[in-house]
C-alpha cells in the first residue's frame, strides 16, 4: 500500500507540473515547443485549450492528493483507497486517450500514465493479499 501511494503521489506531482506548463507558463517558447508547436502564433491560438487542459490535469492531481490524505486516516482508509484508485485510473484513461488520438505522443502518454498505473496495480495487489 505504501509503495502504491508513492507512485500515485508521483503521478500527482507529474500532473501538477503539466498544469504549470499548460496553464501558467504556456506563452514561453520553451514551454510550447515541448508540445510540438512551432510559433508564438500557434501557441497563442492553442492557449485557451491548453489553459483548460492544464486545469484538468490539476484536478486529477487534486483527486490523487485527497485520496492519499484520506488513506492516511485510519477511519477513512477505504475512502482514500477508492479515491486514489479512481483518480489514478482517470490519469491512465487520459493517457490512453492521448496515445489513441495521436500515436506520436506515446512518450507523453507514458509520462502521464505509467506511474498511476503502477500505483493502481500495487493497490490492487495490496488489497488482494490483505
């Protein structure tokens, strides 16, 4: 359970960082170039969508963080597991949608999807062996 929590926590940090890139520092050339854009004009065109998408990533991270906080409470441990797994599976699903919509984004999808997937697997194994 502890190692699963670490991976879900890492996933939350990754998603907070993605939020930062998409919603806070999007207009910097070093940021939008990471996302494959070639000009400031392209970045400005995509900015509203990136801003919105950044908040989706933040909300996924917040779900994971709330789940981990609840997991730390003996009285709310079951709720914490449920919220953590839900948030992590939402991250995995988003990664699958990303790679499914554009296979060239497989690296980005792996970055956002592997840690939460490992966390979920470890939670399930911990629950199954408890």
